[in-house]
C-alpha cells in the first residue's frame, strides 16, 4: 500500500513506462502509436469528404457504402491507437463490455430503422385511404 | 472435538475460501468503472443515432440536409477534433514521462482545439436557426439538433473537466490521483472523437447524399 502511494516520488526515475502503472490494466500509448493513429485517421477521413464533396462516383449508394466502410475502419483505428483497446487490459473486461455495447448498439439502430421503415411502408397507404375517406 | 477437525486418510483435502477483504488501493477499479460509464454513454448516442436514422428524411416540407449542410465547415470541425485528440495523446505521453510543464502545455493546446470545435459548431447552429431551420422546423432538424447538440454538450463538459484538471495538475503536480484523472479524461476525449466519426459520416456525409 505504502509502496503504491509513494511510488510517484520514490520510483520516479526508475520507471516511466507502462509496466508498473498503478491503475493496473489500462494500456498506454506511445508517441509513434498516436502518430500512426492520427495519420490513418487523416487518410480515412479525407477521402470520405472528398468523395461526397466532389461527387466523383455517380451512384450515391456506392459512395454511401464506401463512406460507411471508411468510418467503420476509422472507428477501429481510434479504438486501437487512441483508446488503446486490447483483449488484455482489465483482464478482458473492457473488451467484453465493448462487445456487449456493440451488440446492443447494432440491435437498437438496425432494429429501429427496420421496424420504422416497414411501418411507414405498410401503414401509410392505409392511413391515407382512411383519411381521404373520412374527408369525403 | 479433535476428531471433527482431523481429516481421515484418503478423504478430500478441505477447500478454503478466502473471505477476507482484499487490499483495495485507491482507484484500482476506476478505469474499468469509467469505461463502463463510456459504454453506457455510447448507448445514449445509439438511441439518438437511431432517432436520427428514422427521422433523417422527415423534412416536413422544410429545408433538406443537402440544402443546409456546409461540408467544408464540417471538414474543418472534424480536423479540429482530430487535432485535439492527438494533442491530448501528447499530454498523456508527457504525463508518463512526468513532465508537468509539457502536460499543462499540451492540455492547453487541446483545450484550444476543443474550443475551436465548439465555436464552429455554435456558429453552424446559429446560422441554421437564423435561416429558419431551428429544431422546431421538422422532425429531421429536431433529431439533428438533439444528436449533434448532445455531442457538443459532451465536448463542453470535457472542456470544463480539462480546465479543472489543469488547475489540479498545476497545484498538486502529477500525483497518482491526477494521473488517474488524466487517463479518465483521455478515454472520454477520444471517445467523443469516435462518436464524431459517426456524426460526420451518418449525419453530414450521408445526409448530403440522401
């Protein structure tokens, strides 16, 4: 315990890197890691904006697909190089929480879009028919 | 009595359960707890993204995403947030090296980029409202302002936290508690950048394509 609290003063010069971090688990980055993450982010963000702003690809669906794929890759890049996610930190609990969250996020977003799309598709003509018949 | 405690030969060795409290150094579970908070925050954003996904095309006869969004402005905003992410990373490296002055310097640079991001976002919002495209105009704009506004609010609180931490670091130095706080804010700040990837992709870029 006392070793823990004093380590900031006593072991100042001896350490400086990840292996004896008092918080146990959370990994640190290196200067190189941050630069790699930053450059990859630029290389993934710039084409996404360029594609949409220039409209090089005539088919908006293809453009949307590429832009979404770039975003997915960039999220993974940020997770690895900026948030330092790995399977080992906190004995794997951060990764487990992340996977659980990703599943819930997927269910919430895709489920909402799916349900509401079909509701619009199925309900609207009927509703409009009812409204127009009520109007008459 | 003694017969009770003696184990006969060939019997199973008794199993002992460690019921004593273990040592809990301060903050030993902070990082995991903070990560769980971020994951729950992620769920809030998932709801807002879902709402925007559903209402993103409900213009109610009002202006569309293509007419409203200015992508060059969004690109500058994205750059600001990305730069603030890497400068925060440099602050963390300086903290690892126990260089207090460098930590404070990089935190100040991060705060400047964060403030620039917020200023550009507020400029965009005020422009939209002046054009009559406020949150009450259509379901599209309501969900847009809620999603992007919630992200902006997070950045605002991140800036308040950043300022507080700069005062704490300058007063107490890089003690363990402050290093832990710096790590938490690091996760928070990079997490906001991850959310912003979703915002500029799904709201702005796909909104213009829609």
